[in-house]
């Protein structure tokens, strides 16, 4: 009994380690990301002005109060831009082979730094009357809650407008697939069409430079699924013998129990097992 518990605990630890090693979108600077940063920063200021969380309120009706709150949004944006430029230039190796674990560490660091910048600005305006470590962490907690509330609302709105946005972004990251023979290949999930099982082998159908290709690997479909399928990729199990890129398929015909998918632009057809029908109808934007 004890050995079984130890085994399950080791499996959980390994699953967590694999999750942290999952490829994740790198922090990149472009006009779109800058737009979202400005939007979230200024939205946080407007959120404070409108909803007055944590008792933050202009009780004396000073005319400049709202301007100060808006200026904190600018400080937040400036602090983020500063650390986003500084750390990659000092530690370029950290930003290679970006993973979920690195992303968690990075955004925790960003929160500590931007929260520190806002706290210094607030303390300066208050004459450093409450410049203590405990007040910093209290202020950091409030800042994190407001930023997360606004960010999740923005992300939810963005996902509502574009349901497959996260998959399309995250699939830009390259995955390393290992096999039982020790052979490994690197591939972008966005390039994969589908993966089929053939006894002890898997056939990876993918696109390269616009040309369709196939890679045969000695591996089980289950092992490939464990390395490739997660919430950050468009790859899904649809059958005991198939993994598909949902961005590449359409429903050819379906009923409440059966479904057949067709590969967009090709004649390939892939069956869907009964247990996956409802989920795939939702993923492919068809009401079940």
C-alpha cells in the first residue's frame, strides 16, 4: 500500500515537472503586445477610479486625485517596459527554450518589480510615511488582485471574440518529441495535420514550407500524446488511433454518437470515438 502511494506521488511530481517544461509563448514585443500592456495598465487605473476597491476613494474631492490614479497606470506601464528591456539584455540565455516554468518565474518577477515601482511612486507622493516592507507586500497583494481581475476580464473578452487565439499563439513554440529508440524530432504543433497510430509506430503528418510530409517514429501514440497534448496546443485525441490539430479539421458528418472529420484541403478522413464527440463539436464551433 505504501509503495503504491509513493508511486502515485512520484507520478504526480513527474506530471508537474513535465507541465513546467511545456513550451510556452515567449515574451515578445510588438505593437499588439504593447497595445495590450497599455490597455491593461490604463484599465487598472480606470477600474480603481470607477469601483474604488480596498476603500480607495477620493474622500476630500481633490481635483487632482483621479489624475494621480491615472498616472499610476503610466508608472505600471513604464516599470514593465523597463524590466522587459533590462532582464533579457542581462540574461539572454534565460529566454531560450521558453517554458511554462520560466513563464511563471518571469511574471512573478515582473509583478514584484512593477509592484515595487508603484509602491515607490505611492510612497513618494505620501512623503514616505508608510514606507515599510509589510506595507509593500500589502500594496503588492492589492495591485496583483486588481491587475489579475482586469487581465482576466480582458482575456475573457478576447477569447470570446477569438476562441482559438490561445492555441494559435502557443502553437508557435517548438516541441521536442522523444521516441523509444532515443530519436527525437522538433516540430511546431501548428504545422502538424494529424498523428495516427500503426502498432508500435506513429505517423506524423505535417506541413513544411507548404509541402505535406510524413515522419514515421517508433513510439506509442500515448507517449506522443503525453509530450504534445496540453491546454496550450491545438492537438487533441479524437480516437484511440488518432491525435488531430483541431485547427486543420472540419466536421464532415455527425450524430449524437458518431462523427467523421475531414482534413481541410485534403481527402483524409478521421473517425471520432463516441467519448470525444461532444468535446470536439464544441472545439470545432458546432453546437452539440
